[in-house]
């Protein structure tokens, strides 16, 4: 089962089985990138930006819209992990994904298995 929801503003959430997530993210990015260009003139797309007024009434260049997807594999976290912790991780991953100039999907790579391995190594080092 897959779930799609609106968090607020331009942020959305979708939940899907881990095995399907890469395929879904790739499809979303492909579809977005293909369709978003229809909202720009040919010249805008060639230039890679539009010229418009920002919220402070300054004329600026705005790049062609891209999509940043951030993922958190919930199976890599303890079942009792609080929602706020997952939301914070997702926000961090999204912030990193937005550093790219193109549409992308970036998934959190901090895994509980890796943390357990580090914890065990620290315990072993402390025992020496």
C-alpha cells in the first residue's frame, strides 16, 4: 500500500514499500521533469531560467523548477522511534537533496545497523 499526503506549502509525503521506493521516485522525477518544461517558453528552457520579480520586488533569475525528493527507510529505525525524530531526519535529507541543481532523490544513509556496529566497536575499544 502506498500513501500520499500534503504536509504543507510545497512539501508532500509519500509512504511506500522499501522495495518499490526507487522505482516510484524515479518515475515521479521523470514525469515531473518532462511535464514542467511545458510551463516555460522554449527560450526559458534553453536559457535554463526565467527573469521575474521576487517577493521583495527585486528582478531576479529563477532556474527552471526541479524536484527534490528525500527518503527515510523506516525499516532502518527502531519501531519505537518517535515521529519527530523521523521528521527531523527527513528535513535534513531534504535540505541536502535541495543542494543539487537538478531533480533528484536522496535517501538517508544513516542506518541503525551501522550505528550498532559503531557502538560495538566503541565498546570493544573501551574494553581494551
